[in-house]
């Protein structure tokens, strides 16, 4: 089955700096890669996603890049703010036609943005 | 538009009992997913229901089961509860099998 590794497990940055979180996956059938942000005691919230036919996607201060050949994808947050502090999870999934549709999650990155 | 709603918020049980957790998907969503988020273990896929049928299952024992009703809401049942079943159980829904999945606030299940 799919295995998703996520690094680093904790990341501390100064406000205004950039943060990068990296994930690798094992199943070449995976073609959908979302990122979720989970604040303490709250639900995971989808912040950005990318499909395998696209190499990069950007939404304001957040961007995701995907390298299908190397089976890795990354989350980039620019101009970090204190409200970006949370646990971030990457995930991978084949689509339902592949019999999957389940999300396999990474182990999470605790991001702390310091003033 | 209402999001995914789960009930109850908290559930306290003892070993050997049975627990039932409920989920209502976003209106119009037909797929419902269940995940377990145990402390330090991330989110683990449990079950996927679509159009009333179980479509996929994670690596959990058969005492974890569920169903999806005609209105697309879902129940997760956990029988013969064990201490290690203590976790946050999250439900997610998606539109017509197509990603993305949107999560509810979860049910915190505590086994004493």
C-alpha cells in the first residue's frame, strides 16, 4: 500500500520568513496530493491540493510543487504569520477509478511562527 | 452551507462496550470517509462509503464497521472496545467520489 513520509516533524521560523515542508510517497498510482492544516482542537482544513497533471499550484502565500518522477511534493508558505502556526499534514491518494480514494497521510509537521 | 457534522462530540466508554459515532456529510456529498487520529499516530484511514456501499477499508479489525444511509449520513460502530481505541474519530465527505475531502470536528472517544 501507499506510504507517505513527511519532514520535518517540527519547524520553527521567524515571522515573515518562508517555511517548507516536504513529503515523499511510494505508490506511483497516487495522483492527488492535498495539504491540511490542523489547529489545536480543530478539524483538519484543506489549504491547497494538486493533481499529478500539474507541477505547481499557488494560492496567495501558499504554494505546492510536485515531482512525479521523484515521488515527492512540497508545501511552501511565504511571509509567515503567527496564525500560520499549526500542524500541517500532507496526504496522497489514487482516484476512485483506481479502487482507492482513501487518503494516506504523513505524520504531520508542527509549524511554529515566532514573533 | 453547513459543513460535515459529527455527533457526539465526546464519548466515554469502558472496555468491552460498543460505541456508535454519527456523521452527516455536506449537502450534496455522496461519499463519506472515516479516519482515526490517535495521539502521535497521525490520521489513519478506516472506511469509505459511497452510494450506500462500503468501497474501501483500512487495516483495522472487523470490530470496526459502519454503514451509510439513503440520505448519505453514516455511522461508525466499534465493538468490543479496547483501551487503544481511544482517539479522535474524524469523518470527511466528498462530492460524488471526487476529491477533495472535507472534515468534520470529530468525535473524541475515550475508553476507561
